[in-house]
């Protein structure tokens, strides 16, 4: 009778060895779950197009044609993407993740059209259908592009100025005791005041409406970025500073190579908060002072009761602001790449 080997004596090790030798069955290339996910967008687009063709008989053809072309293009693109995605792994992964969201957005458009153009549950002209909004977007594309360009210029100028001043003041308040003594009371008094409350004073003091709007946007950005930067600098781990001092680091090295990198996560939180405040202040400033931009366009369209143009401007704002926010997320991911796997974003 043979003596048991160490592998046969240990049942756990024996099962692991048998599992490693057993052939593994390859998963099917396409399962019903992913297939249903990929079909959600074509089904939603077909449903929205059919509903639109049924409802559009009550609307002028010039207002509904562009929306029919839009829904038809979405349907064609969704069907084409569903066919080519098996040969494009990156597209397959993207569609598996985004198809439910896109289908929900298309279904929301269908519900919007059913409520407004179909059942007429909401009064006109305050609640136009998606076809009217798209047509307004096409008709006023030149003015909307010009307004978007002016808003982008104003936003970037005010945001850049506010961030530059806030980073300097935040580092000084967070690092130097004397700056903290004088700066924190100023932050507590001036910071909580909404930046839009300074618009009348800024219009009197500034030489032009553009300068006043830039100053107000910079003030809106300054408070959160300064507060979060000072908090991150002052909360730098003492062990990091002690090790750097032991290795002979001077004050400049401690600030720029130890404290600021350690405070970068807090600084980015302040940048995101400042960007949201800049969006709000931008629209208000354009509404009451600046004679250009998306905020001015909304106010102008509302004055003429062109609510289709108002909703068109809101669509542009959503795309405009979300794009800038996405770019800031990309910058955050690039700068804070060392945090991946440590902190979930």
C-alpha cells in the first residue's frame, strides 16, 4: 500500500490541483443580457420616432421636419453601432455602459413630446415641445454660437483670475501664522456674502460691464478655492514636513514640494465648488449687466415670449457647463493619478 503524498493528504490542495487541470469552458460571445442592453437605444429611438410621426400631424411641417431627421439619425446610428460593436471592443464596452442612459434620455424626450404636443397638458407658449426647441436651436444657431463664445470668454477670464488670487491667498493663510490671523476674519466676513450681491457695486466701480462681471465671477471663485486651499495647506501631515526638514529642505521647498502637493485633493474640491459658483454668477451677471452671452440671450428671448429659444439656450448651457466640468475632472484625474486605488472618486 502506497503512503499518501503531501498533495493527496491535503484535500484542499488536491481540489485546487484538480480544478487547475480541468478545462475551463469559454463564456459565450454574446449573452441575452448585453444584447438586450444594446437594443435599448434602437427600441427607444424607434418608439420616439413613431410617437413623433403620430403627433406631428398637429404641428407645422417646418417645425417638425428637423426633429424627425434628428430621431431618424439617432435610430440609424444606434442600429449601425449595434452591428459593428462585436468587431470594436472599445465601442462594445462603451455601449454596454452608456446605452441605458441614452435610452432613458430618448424616452424622456418622447414623454416630453407626448405631454406637450400630444395631450397639450402644459400651456403654450411657455412649454413648447422638443421639436420646437430643436427648430429654435437651428434657426438661432449663429446668435447662440456668438453668445456661447462671449460666455466662455467671460467665464474663463473670471475663473482664471479668481483661482490665481485664491491659490496665493490660500497658501499664505494656510502656511503663515500672521496671514492666517488677518486673513481668516476677512474670509468669514466677505466670503459668505453671495457674489451676485456685489453686482450693483461692481457696476458702479468698474469702468465697463465686462470688467465688473469678471470681477464678480472672480470673487465667487475666490472664497471656496481660498478656504479649501488654506485647509489643505494647514492640515499637511507633520511627518512629511519633519522628514523634509531632516533632509535639509528650506521654506520654499516645504511649501511648493511638500505642502501644496499634499493639499492638492482639497484644492481640487475648491476648484469644483468655485466652478459651480462661477456658472451661477456668470448667468446672473449677463442677465443684469453684460449685453451678450447665454444669460443675456435667455433674458432677451423671455422678453419676446420666445420660450422655445429659452429652452434652446438651456440646452446649450447644459452642454457648455458639463463639458467644462468634464475637462476639470480629466485634469483632476491626470494630476491625482497617484490616488487611484487608494481613494474612490
